[in-house]
C-alpha cells in the first residue's frame, strides 16, 4: 500500500510502471496471437489431411 502511494507521488516512476505493464500486456498478447495462429494452422492442416 505504501509503495502504491509513493508511486502515485512520483510521476516518473508511475510512468515507468505503466509502460512496464503495457509492455507485459503486449508480450502476452503477442504470444497468445502466435499460439492461436499456430493452433489454427495445425487445425487447418489436420482438416486438409482428413479431406485427402
């Protein structure tokens, strides 16, 4: 709780924290997107092999 209050008082640290959170969210989103893309690609290939 004290850390949050201190961060709110210091705008530079607050900005760094916000940037860090955004970067983490972007990395997570990118990993999820890649995983979903690979899963869809695998599913599509599996369906094609079944069709043939």
